[in-house]
C-alpha cells in the first residue's frame, strides 16, 4: 500500500493528511476480541507497505524481522513488553527499500535481560524511526554474560532515535557506515563488576565511518561499578568512541557526555578520530584527570537546539527552538533524509525529494527560546505518519546555523 504525506501550512495551522491509508491491524498476544493477529511477526509478514499495526498490552517473546515499511505502535496508554529471545536481535529491520519507512514506538525490551541487540537496523535505504524505546541489560551483565550493542545500525542512511533510553550495552548504540539522529535520548554503556572482571565495560556510543547528530542527549561510558582497587582493573569507557565519524552535538548544560567514573583510569568523554561540532553549553565530563576530548577535531559553535513532539491525532504538535536572541529563524517540516552538508551553515537532514515546507518564521526573542503550537486533524489516518523538523537561525541568509533534526511518529 502506497503512503504519501502532504504537509499543508496556512498561517498557524498545520494539516497532515495521508492518502490510501488502510485501517490499522491489531495484534494481541492473548487473542482478545477485535484483534487480527496474536504474533507480531505474523502481522508483519502479512502487512503491505505502509500498514499500521497497533500492538495491545501484553508480553511478546519472539524475534521479529521487518523488511517493508510498517509502523508498530502501542495501543493508547500502554507499552509493549518485549522479552529476550535467545542471543539474537529482538527486532531486526533489514533491507528496507528506499521510499518506505518503519516506525516503532512505546516498547520496553528485556527487563534487564537482553543478550543481543534489542533493535538491529541493517542495509536500509528507507527511513527508520525509533521512539520512546527502553532497553536495559544491566542485570544480565552482572551475571558475567557478554552483552552486545543494544541498538545496532549498519549501512543505513536515515535512522532517528527519539526519547529512547538504553542502558548496559557494549555499547548502548553502535553505528557503522550509517547516518543517525538521536534526540532527547539516554544511552549508557555496560558496567563491569567486581565479581566478573572479565566482562569489560562499554562506551555509550561507538561509531565508525558515520554521521551522527545528538541533541538533548545524555550519554555515559561504562566502568567497573565506579570502583577501583586490588584485583579490579582500572578501566572505564568514553561516552563517545569515534572512528572516521562526523558528529554534531547540541543541547544545554543539562545534557552531558560523561566518561565512566574511574579515578585511577584517565578517560576522555570523546575519543578516537573524526570531527565534532559541539555547542559550548553541552557538558563534557572526563575521568582520572583526562582532557574532555582525545584524538578528534573539535569545533565549538552555538548550534540551535530544536525539539518537536506530537501525540495522538487531534492533539497539537509542539516545536521549541533555542538559539541566539535576535536571530531570524526559519522552521521547516518534511521527512527525514540522508544528511547533506550545506556550506557554512551545517547539515541538512530533511529529504529534498519530499519537498520540505516552510512552517513558520520570525525573530528569536530576547530569551533565545521560541515555541510553536500547530493543531493536527482528528483523523485516524494520521497514525503512523512520520515527520521531521529542522530550523535555521541566523542574521542573514548564507550565514547562521542549521539546528538538529527532530522527528516523531504520530501514535496514540
């Protein structure tokens, strides 16, 4: 089924409509009335591209492979509980064709026991939106079991994480030859323990030959329970381990990149190689007297910070921008694309083929904070629609800076 998204903006009114959107299918592990499937994998296999799957509250113990554009959304007011399934990815999104999009929203993985990745994204040309996902392998690591990355992204150019919290991976997020935007996420590397000194800690994020945008995120490297002493290695990991990777990082002083806490092991918050453009307000915390960064080329810039949120159909979309007071600002809406460097102003994450729309413009007030509210139609066809926002803030066209991208999927 072909899904097309049209964003029409008139004054302060935002209307989002979908064409040829079918009725959502319902998945219920207990098979209660009104459901179509008891298995998520069975529903995914049967679904045409663009299908929305509403997953009812319950516990799902299965491995799911997604190779077409579908949306997995929790039913209103609930979360999906997904338990570990052997030493394999719980959800694998693979070989997604260009023009198709996957969204997964409101899922809790594991409950402390995740062997392999909670989510693995492989060789995807299409877009992937991961929103409000939670995964924690802390208790598994404490048993002496090796834990892999909790989110693993490989050769995929349009991946967004929004409001996700992953703790205890080695690393929490692994990115190889891909482009990933993480917005308001918490990502914490695996902790080692005194009882299992052979289990080494992990960084918060490890990236190779990739492009990443972090906004409003807290990222922390792992250590050995914050302890050191006889028989316990003085080892800790950085928040970000970078190899040939370009990073754009923005936020406020409340957002931090923290190396594992180990007073006898010197470790920077960011290590490796590549380039880092970072807002001076973002906090970098090293360990053992190390400098804040090591090996990477660092540039400080007042990158605008954008945060967009949406709820169920009929509820307003809110967008907030923090940038320099007195700047002219332009707010754009569209769909997530592969990042493109725009000379002197930053990286554009909106897909030019989808026709980004100018949603609003104005002058940044003295507080440096501007908020917009856009009504959305009370239309069930809005379920599963993904939207990405990005802003430009500056004194003159050709200068200024692009903000981070901020994406969401309309769920319940």
